[in-house]
């Protein structure tokens, strides 16, 4: 991953890491939306989470949409 | 695996920016993957990072949101989907359609004959055109 891409969402991923344990206790499996260090909300699926973020922040900006899971998944690609 | 013509993306994720690319159906891929240049062409928004296992190990990949259209196929567009971004080994294909896309369809592969077919509940089947035919009008 290029360094400039890695910097994108760095603040949001740090915020997620700080709150993950707390959210796991009550929102496991839900999707959380975070922009900068602000929490937008929790949603039952990815599409609902993304649409809420896009409606709030717009289409031309990054925001974090992340499923709250104890262990980060590894996806097999090729 | 077999080539399919995909078009990405349109409205709810990119505000109308799109690019067209050929894609490879990859039943071994859990997730749909775009090559970096395809992501940059459209200027997709980054929404996450994820670990993906590729040949040689696990890499950290950027995750973007996209819409996918499948022109000429009759298949419904996918308005919102996560796509991972990493270098792809085959230079001709800048997109792998993984099982996150295939899970929306009924995908039938006839091994002895060497053909495949995709259908959806509400649209007629799309059968792979014979070798050499000009389905895309190019």
C-alpha cells in the first residue's frame, strides 16, 4: 500500500482502535461510520452504513465504514 | 475463471464518474478486487483497509466503495459494494469479480462443454457468447 494511501483514514482507524473494545461489547457485527474523530453511528449492514455516511459527508470524501469484529478478517483473493 | 465486461461505477458512490474495464470471474476470490490504476481513474473514496491473502502472503489493502454495472448482460447493477485494491498478476484484467458479486447470482459452469451461465431471479439468463463473436460491438 502506498504511503499516501495509508495516510487516508489514519485518524479514523486510530479512533476505531481506541473504541473497539467498548463497541465489541454491545455492537459486534454492526458497521460503524467514522469521519475524522467523530462517530456518525452504527448500522446493521454495509450498505446502510455507507449510505448514511454519504448522505452526511458527501460522495467525494473518505470516511471509515468498518464492521465491528473481534478478529480482523483475512480475505482470500488469489 | 472467465472474462466478463464490467463497468464501474455510477451514481450513489461516485457521483457519476465511471470507467469501463474487462473483469475476470474468480470463484476463488472472496472479494472483488480492482487494480490501483482502475481505482485512480475513477477517484473512488476509501472506506477501510483490510488484510487480503494473495500468492506469497498477506498484504494490507485499501478498500473503496464502488458501483458496478454489467452492460449488455441484462444483469442488475450493484449500487454499493466494497472493492479491495491491489496489484493484479494478469495485465489484461484490472478487475476480479469475487464471490461477493457471484453470491448475488446463480452461476452455472458446465465443465465438459466449457460454458458458463449467469442468471438472476428477475432477469433472463446471460450465456457466454461463442468464441470470437462480437457481443460488445467493438
